[in-house]
C-alpha cells in the first residue's frame, strides 16, 4: 500500500476557520470557533451514512481524531470497487465545481438535499432565482417593531392630525408588539389571526386593518418589502360590513333643538347641522377660519380627519346662527361639549343618533345639489360613500326647509313653541 501522508490546509471564513486533514483522497474537516472566550475544535465526518461530530478543546487531539477518521474513510474507499469512467468523471467534475467555494462534496450534497426538502421538492435554482428577483434591493432582516418605530416617526413629521396619528400609533403599535419578527416573514394569515384575536366589530376591525395596510405600504416604499408585489396586508380582504341605517333629524326637530340649546352650544350645533363639519373638526376650529363676509370656512389639513385641506361654504342661515357668537380663539371653549347637546333631544322627546348633525347636513345638501362629487368635496368624504349612504334620504322640499331654519322666528318655517 502506498504511503499516506497527512496534509493540512486552512481556509478562513467570516467567523470560523476550517482545518482539513487529508488521507489519500479522503479528508476530514476540523471547524475552529471561539465560544465563551475559549477555542473549540469540532471534527465532522460521516460513518455508516450518519454524520458524526466531535468537539475538542485541544487542537492536537482533534487532529488525531480527524486523521483516524480520514484513514478509515480512505481504507473504505480502497476496499470498494473502482468507479466506472462516467462516474469518476462526474465525481471529479463535482469536486472541481466546489473548489472555489471550499465546501466538501458531501456537505454540498447534504445542503442541497435539505434545501429541496424545505421547498417541497421544487427546483432549487428556480426557487433561488425567484428569491433573488423578489429581494432585489430589499432591506433584509428589519423587524416589525423597528420598522413601526420609523414609520410612526415619519408620519408624525407629515403634519397629520393628532387623532389620526394616535389611531396609527395604537393599531400599528399593538401589531408590532404581537409580531417582533422580520417584516419579510409576516404573512397575511398572521395579520388575519391577529385581527380576529381582537374580537372587534367588523367596522372597527376594518379600520384597524386599514392602519396595518398603510404601515405595510409605507414599508414597501422604504424598501423593507418587495416593491413589485402587493403587501401581505393588502392581500388580506376586508370584513363584509352590513349596510347601516343613516339617521337624520327632521327640519322640525332641528329647529326645536336650536330653540332650547344653551348659547355656548349654538356654534357647535350649527356648524355640524348646516356645514357638515365633524365634531372633532369643530373642536379644533378657530374663529379665524370662519369668514362670514366671503361665506366660507377653511378647514386646515391638521384639523381635518382626512388630513386634507378643504373649503366649506357657509349657507345664509348658518351665517345668521354664527354672527352673534363671532369672537377669537377656539369656537368651542368648553369641553366636553357632547354632554351638553345630546340630552337636548331627549328632553324634547326624541333621540340624538351618533353623528346625526353631519348625517343630516349631507342628506339635505345632496338633495339640493344633486351631485355626490360636490357634496363629497364640501364634506371631506368620498363620492362613493355619499352616494351609498345619503342619497334620497330627504326630498328637495325638506332640504329647502332645513337650510331655512333661522334664529329669527319670523323667518323660521318651524318656529319653536312659546
């Protein structure tokens, strides 16, 4: 038998060193790594089809173990029949392809087999190609809480309303706490399970889902997600919400409410009923935004729910209701205002439905304007919502009566009882 000598080659990697112990054409690697301040030497080889790993604190002992294993492997090779020419050529080709990587043939085959098993037997090259295509330029590894923190900081600088920012902070913050994993690993089923676990009503759940969609879209724009694909949040459909009944006041009821309303509540009620402003928008509004001479109200982006500036027209009757109260500073100076206005309807024998002032304005306004686009522009809403929820709730005659409700009894079609 020819003499077998032991040769050693060292290849350095990013965090580890590999020492190869050869015996003929067989070799066994020794992996050198630091753990807890001490150096460990791991010998890895295959025996009877199973991988064997042994760790030593002494390099010489590791070399002896690797040498013994390499001798046994070489002896087994010598005892087996020689490969056929085609098999030998394939073997040498495989070893040559791996030369530049410094990866043993057995380790390469083992990794290939594991990868094929992980992707369900799909072609490995096609899967890797798809991954490279999808992740091109994507910032891999960013976790949901870190991206959420950056997202909220960016939104805070965008001049959004405090109410909307709080909504995003609550919704996205809770989601980030539930999934402290890389955002690339979040799937639509994760989002769905989280939303269902909130046990929220359909409409509330859809609102929270919208916040998560906004977060994921922003993450995509910042290269945390593939730019050419819809996000996992967008892939999840919204819950179906049944049609809701839009409740409004009649002109007679509105006139009665205004007749008994305390003076400090008149601007709040009138702006909701005759300009369609949201309650939160009125609470943020200053008298400087009300121009009765030009008959317009300017709602700034930071005051509007939609974070979009809009101009609201002032009707003749609204001007009369506001004129005696014009002043400086906030229009509503005492909060909370709702406990002062909602009991008015109860005392008059009817209820005060949620958002009834705004709903009434939109319903009567579209009966006069007959244009969902125009009313949507004035109310800060979408034409689709206007058309779906407010069309044909009132007649043109009722709308005329609504916008003729005035503080002067002589001009009021529904004067209050003495």
